[in-house]
């Protein structure tokens, strides 16, 4: 009986199995791109440094031009950043703020920046130039095409000549010119017209504006009826022509140094026309003259007054007396000592009491800068009435010399409303032992105000 064999054919190689191909992963959602535009632009991209913002174009194709549409950019270029020109032109929206420190090699690049910024409607512009080399840098003429400017800050450069027909910056509210030179005849007049055209100008800083044009002085005026803050420095050897010939009725705060005009009617007119301020800081490089002598107008609104002078000589004390006389309601007195080469720690030249009692008989030109004063002399110059409203005293860079100590003890003994008295001494090797003695003298001296809080500190460098 035949047995039935298997119906399967002899073994043969099996057919290869088809491998399954894994499905592609789902596309990842770009979480940043998914954000609402106002959040992505205003709260993220607009806060990136400009060079980092431009680099977002490398993230993906979707990001390639995304940065260009960010609005109201505030661009502060780092010192080493050499680009910027092409990127500025690619900005599709207005640029609100632009700031850069311009190295000498980048002066021409800065001119290209200005052309782009003028097109982008920049509102706040700050350019600080490097002074390396003999020739001062000059901003490009495109500066005058930035018609939307609200704030302009130029440092360490020449003022360029405006093109014919330039009408100024009508929206300008703040102008800072720091170590800016007026290099051509009529540059001061151009600056005057720029200030006049800025009807909204509230803050003006000219610290300092310098002239290099030979010949006579090209006088120009500050005419800004809405000005609230004025900072102006005229270096002792340079009359830059600036004058304040008319009242500035809305002025609130002034820092002024007019050494070059001392003894002239222009000097007195300037103080007359700023007499509405409630803060006044006066700076002087002269070390043997009462610079405030002759000012007769009253600063009725003045509550905070300061002197930045070589304090400690008789003339500087008389400057303080003059300040107290024309500011009958002063509450905060600030004095910062700028020490000259002739500043003594002590002096052997003691003044005669009779000469101190009379300002009319006092010949300042004949005095040595190291004149010494004493408490009796100060008593004849400073009465308690002059200090009646004084509440706060701040003294910076004191050096423990006898004149300064005499003055400080006098204030403490006569200011009946005094609340705080803060003094910072400058440490030096020669005066190492004097700091403790000075603190002890001030702590133990007579005080007219029972509530005064005395604070004495020491610093190793001037402030």
C-alpha cells in the first residue's frame, strides 16, 4: 500500500521579507513662531542685541527674513561690531533708538549708518566718536536728514555744517553735545538756529562746546522757552560765544560753569535769566576768586544748590556765602571739592581778622591761594539767618584741612533745621591719622540742631 507523500515541494529559499519603513516624524512646531506677533516682536526679538537679532536668520528658512519686520528697534552696537550698514537698510520698520561708539576706522561706516537711519525715521540717536588722531571726526551730512529726531547725543566730534534750507529738528526734546567742536565761522549761529527750531526742547547739555575758529568771538544765544534742564560748561580758556540773553521761564535745573565770562555783564545776565530754577550747581576752575560775587537777583525757588570748586580757601567760602545770600530758601547744600595743584592740607598764611570782616577791602588778586580762615572770621560772614532753611548738607572729597574743618563745624553750630550732615573724606597716606581726629571734632562740636544725623566716610579716590 502506497503511502501518501507530503504534498509540499522540496525546501526552497524563502522570499525576503519586506521591511517596514518607519513613518517620518511629525513636523515639530516652531514654538517661537507660533507666538502672537506682538509677543514675539515686542517682548522677545526687540530685546535681543542687534547682532544677535540678525543672526536669527540662520535658524531656518522661516526665520530668514523674520527679524527685518521687528518694529521700534532699539539698536546699541557693541564697540567691536564692524557691520550694521547693510543690516540697517534691511529693516522694514522704523528704528526707534540707535547708539554706537565709533572708532576712527569706522567714521565712514557711521556716515552710511546715518543715511540708513534717516530713511528709517530714527528718533533717538547717540554717537560717541573716538578722539585718536589729530583730526576730529565729523558725522556725515545725513545727520541733518534725520528729521524725526526726538533725542540727539553727539560726543567728541566736529559739528558738521548744515545744508542750505535745513529747518532744524522740530520734534527734538533733548540735545547733548559733549566735547563737540564748532569748527567753522557761523557754527555757533547754526547751533542757535537748531535750538530755536526745536520748540519742544526740554533738556540741553553743552559740556563743553568748544571753538577753534580764529578771530573774534562768534556770539550765539540759548533761546528755548520750554527748557527745563540746562547743563553748560565754558572752559576757562575758551569763550565759545554762548550767551543767555533772555529769561528761561520754565527752567528747573541748571549746572553751569562760566569762568571765561566772569566779571562781564554777560555773566550777570546769565544768572539773572536762570533765576527761576529749583536746582543750581555751579562749577568753577578758578581757585582764588569769589565767582558768585555781584549776583544780586534772588533765586526764590532754589531748594538745592551746589558748588563744585577747589573748596577750602577764603574765596571759595565767600562763593558759598554769595550762594546762600541769593538763595534764601535753600534746603540742600552740596559741595564737591575739585582739588587744584595748590590745594594745601594746612597753611601758615593766616588772614587778618579785619580784612575778613570787610569784603570791600578784600583784594583777592593779592592773596596767596593758601590763605587760612578761622571760626571768628566765618562767624562774621555767615549768620544763622543764612542757614535758617538748611536741612541737608552733603560734602564730597574733603581733605581734613583747617579751612574745611572750620567751615563744617560752623555749619553744624548754626543750622538749626539741619537733619542730615554727610561728609566724605579723601584718604591719603599723609593724612592717615587725621581722619579719626576729624570725625572726633565733628562729633564733639556744638550742634544747633538736636535732630541732625552726622555721617562721616572715607574714600581712597575722589568722587
